[in-house]
């Protein structure tokens, strides 16, 4: 690693502590370090960027690539240039050719206890039929297909069908509102939508189609819509113009076979909208070759996925974690991936453990917010089940602090399973920072070192690296294969959001800024502290305070608003809204605010608390003092308020907070 900016990775010597990789795991791990091997990160450093060929070798290419990395137009890097491949071929066909057609690809667990298994052959058939149907509807290569489905098998099938014909998909989380769907369809100019009549939320039928209908009314373009009938008689619906029934369409193309389209390594595989520093969601563009290579590599080396495994990532496919580690990563490796439609506490709080027990799940990957809930519910629920099939546990989405870490380690992993705390983002596409479970000791609370081939640096305001143990901005000074290629909204915004802050374009020195703060210890282990932009992680989901603020500001009777995060044991962060009202707030204003946020974004974004105040605290130059509002929300000691134009307001807000 170059001296200029590297946190050279000092592998801590095994200490004999309980957090060394368990011997039973190391003996079978996919990636280990035999005593006489050069450490893997050194091997990667010696051959960077050619080291990434190892990741590309996990894929089947239609056309070999000429160059591993083309950095001639940084920060618009290109990986595996000249190479061609198809993602659906890599996730399906090649496993059939390897004689594994009857191996389970997807095990689906429905909310009402339904179960379905798709072998790789079943998946092949379903994906081909739907790919043929999409073609019939007019979808061509490079047309963006929006998918607005809950966790049902048709979701990954539709994604893979798009990939098969070279149409990028844009999956919108099913819990987002009609407005949010319309904004995303508009921004991507998407003329195709795959949705469903509805789905079950806890026990109740919930209408998804009406949200999709409202979104279609709100966008300018005509939209061809495919509707999956999930609820049958329970929620009858009538198909209008430009609407097709998913299963009828597939039946029409029963037995169809669609040749996978060879895509350039740099062609867009999908678009994923995420929250950014401004109100508008960002359309993050992911490539086909680099993305798939690093996803397959990390699924193998970090999550230790082997084809014979039953692997379960309990995230939603509507977010990046599900794209990378429910669909593309595990299927590229030919394993069995579990898909669960429900919630962890329905019908009872042992639901996840029951699924692990019954399916003999080997690897389980979830978010800290879930672990904190399990911990609160107590050990009686996991104790009801045999979890001894588990070999590895993973965590993603926000920092996992030592207490839940230990609980997860002891009560779910029985002290036998390594935990990989994986740091990454929608934009990084794949895991960037984590221990290698068969190699590195774990440190509860710290994610781990950057993976082999990855470099991170924690820097101060001026871009200078800070000393070990000190907090700073988490940057990535070197490109990586799964990195976002741009934003759909344009290259300018991409540069402004991620590269301008710490790069030196004159020196052609490009540093990616993650938006996170972190510290690195003497062993090169990264502890992620949180976001520095206007993004908050609520129950491991990424939301923009600005987006919530604009939804609140829409409401009649709201004069001004500021949204901040408050630390919460349960949800990581809770949404705390301060509102100065134009009139009498007792007049149903709180309810209208909550409703407006649910309509604009979705129920996940509704504030936990709305605090009314005559004014917001402002500096003399008129800027809202967010830091102060955050401290008030968290009940923290307030620092110097002398810079305020209206210091008297602080006491009023505090007493209002105590009342609300
Ligand atoms: O703040 C970091 C946090 O989640 C952000 C990325 O969110 P999103 O793009 O929605 O992707 C989530 C799943 C990859 C990061 O900027 N984050 C993610 N993983 C961790 C984390 N914070 C601490 N530790 C992690 N393991």
C-alpha cells in the first residue's frame, strides 16, 4: 500500500481471545491464510489492480476483457474494459451447464407460512418466460424497467429477466409511497413498471396497486404495467389499458427461451435510488462486470458462501443489500438463497429462528437494528430452536455496538460462528470493510480492516490523514470494481456529491468521500461513527432529513421545520422533527405532518416526535443550528449558544420537548 495514504493493514496476531476466528470455522473457510502464505492483502497490493482478476475469474465472460482498470477519465473509472458478459447467464445458466439444475436456488418463505422452492432449472424457466414477455411489451436493451414489488419470488425473477435482455432495472422499495415511486420513474424516464395487486402486512392485505396507479397518474410518460396477482380473491383488481397480468403473460410464453444478451462490462446492470444530501434521491448507476465481480468475490471471501450452503440475508431486495447479497452474489456463486417476506415477530418472535432451524441455514446476515430487537425480546425465542446449522453471522447497515455484538455472538452463534461486520454503501455496491472470517480476529464494535485490494483513509477537514484512534472523514483513495459509475441525474452531480470534497483534480488525485465519519486503530481496523451529511440511518434504512423536511414544509400551517436524528436503543436513530407553526398547532397539525411524510416517502420516514416551537434557533446569519437541535433531542448538555440570534428560544424548545 502506498505510504502517501494507506492504512497499511497490520494483521493483529491471534491472541487466544474468544474473538479469534473459531478453529472449527477456519478449518473449512473459503479464504484462509496458511502460515507460509503471503497474507492475502499483501498479495493484492503487489498486483494492484491486476489482483481484481481473481474476482473477475469467478464469472463466466462471453468476451474476455483487455484491461482490468481504465483510469484515463477519473473519477469515471472503467473496469474490465472490452469484456462482455450477461448477469442472468452468470446467475442461472452456467449452473445448469455445471449439472446443478436441481439444486435449490431460492427458498421463499411467505408471510402466511407459504413456502416455495425454485431450483436453478425452475428459475431458468421463470426468468426466460418473463424475459420473453418483457420483450413482447417492447422492452429493449437499455430501457429502464421499474420494479415495485414486495419480497415475493417474482421480484428477483423480474430483475434477472431484465438482466437477461440487457434492460437495467430500477427496484423501488415496496414500502415507499406513490409520490416516491413517481419521482423515481420520472427521473429515470422509465416506461415500464412491474408491480402487484397487494401484499400482506402482518396479517392484513395491503393495496399496492392503488399506489402504483397514483404514481402512473403523476408521471408524464405512458407506462406499460405488469401486475403480479399476489392476493387473488382477497383483493380483486381490474386491469386497465396498458396493464397485463404477470402470470397470464408468462403462460403465453411458457417454455420460451431467450438468449442472454452479451453486455459490455461497463453497461448499466441497474439503477438504485438512495437518499442524498439534498432532497432529491440519487439514482446510483451500477455496472455489469465490475459490480458482479466484486459481489461474487465478497460473497465468497467475506460471507464464505459455498454452493452447498443455505444462505439467508434477511434484508429487503428493495435496497442495495438485497440486490447484492440476496440476489446477485449468492446466485452468481450457485448457492441456495433464502427469501423471507415477513417480519421477525409475526406470528411470533421466534419466526427467524424457526426458519433457520427448518432450513438448516448455514449463514445468516442481518442488520444491527434487528439484533437489538432480538436482544430486547430475550433468549427464550432463539432457545426454542436448534440453530447449530449456523456457521457464520453477518451485520450490515449501521454500527453494531459491543453489547448487541456479544449477544449475537453468544445467543445466535453459540460462540462458534464468526461475525462479519460489513461496512459498505449503495454507492460502493459491494462490501468494502470487514474482517475475513477465516483469517482476522474480530473486534466487537469495529467493522474491521479494508478488504484486500481496498484502501480507506480517515482524514481531517483538509484531507490529511488523522492519527490512529482519532475521528475524521472516511474516504476511499483508490477505485474498486463495484463502485457506482455515475448518478443517473448526471456526471456533474456524481462528482459534486462524492469526489469534489477531498480530491485534487490538478494532480489527478481522486478520493471518494463516503459521507461517514470513522476512526482507524493501530491494527488498521475501522470503527464507523456515523454520517456527517443530512442522511440518517433509521432502523438500518437510509433516509434524508432534507427529504423529510420538504414533506413537512408542504403542509399548510407549517412555517418552518428542521429534522434531526435522535439516538435510539431500538432503531439506531429516530426521526425528530421541530416545527414552527404558522397558526395553532393543536388543530390536527401533527397528524397532517405525519400523513404528509408517509405520502411523500413512506411510513418508514414518519417522525417519532414532532416538537412545536415558536421559532427555530438560528445563527446571526440566519442558519438553523441543527447541531443544537440534535443535542436537545438527545437530552445532551448544550454547548455555547451565544452565537444564536434568539438564544431565549432554547429553553422554550426544551420544555416543549419534555411535554411532547
Ligand atoms: O453510514 C453507513 C451505514 O450505512 C450507510 C450506507 O447506507 P446504504 O447506502 O443504505 O447501504 C446500507 C447497506 C450497505 C453507510 O454510509 N453503514 C452500513 N454498513 C455499516 C454502516 N455503518 C457502520 N457499520 C457498518 N457495518
